[in-house]
C-alpha cells in the first residue's frame, strides 16, 4: 500500500499529479506544443530568426503574390496586430519583408516577402521538415491523420 511519503507516489520531482484525466490531456498537449516550439526555435536561431518571425515569413510565402495584410497575418498567427508590429519591423530591418501602405486604404499595412526572405525559408526547409518528421516518427500516416483530426476538433471546441 502506498503512503503519501512513498517515493514512487511522489515522482522524481517531489510532485503528486492530482489532475483529472481531461486536465492531463490538455497539460500533455501544452507541454508537447511548448517543447516543439522551443526545439524548432533552435533551427530558426541559426538563421537569425525567432519562431514568430519564421511564421510571418511562412504566411507571406504562402499568400497570394507573397503579400498579406498585418491584420490577416496576425489572425492566422492568433496574435494581436500590435504584437506583430515589432516582429515585422525587425523582419523589414533585416531585408526579409517590405511593409507598405495599401494604396486603396492607407490605414492598412501590407506585408510582402522579399527574395531574401524566400531564400531563408528555402534554406530552413530541410532542417525544419526533418525535425517535424522526427517528432512523428512513431506514428503511421494513418495515426498522424487521426491525431490531426482529433486536434482540429479540440481547437474547434475551444472556439
């Protein structure tokens, strides 16, 4: 019988997890997300980028004509427009994007990826994809699809 002082009950961090199962699922999801983000950050740092800067470049690269508004970019990234301002200013200073006013509405700022920004994304691609594949190596394609659908459902339920 285990007691409160039993080492196996308290775990290696002297912590007893008393969360219900739903909380444990969300905690594991959160930990996995944060761990992956930190790990991928190391790849981006090799190219002088942060996780957020990399995501802005990816969004612009996959947008029509390599352009999108600050508002749309922030919505895709799930951050406020004010949070993305500093990220895009640093990208512009590095010559990776251009920031310009929309000629039809000067209140709207349009972002455009530069050829230099596109080259950096191409250079990162193989290392990024290799790392992503390493996270999912124990999952068959069918399990990956199932996980994808399950996580989409969690996301929909949050909204």
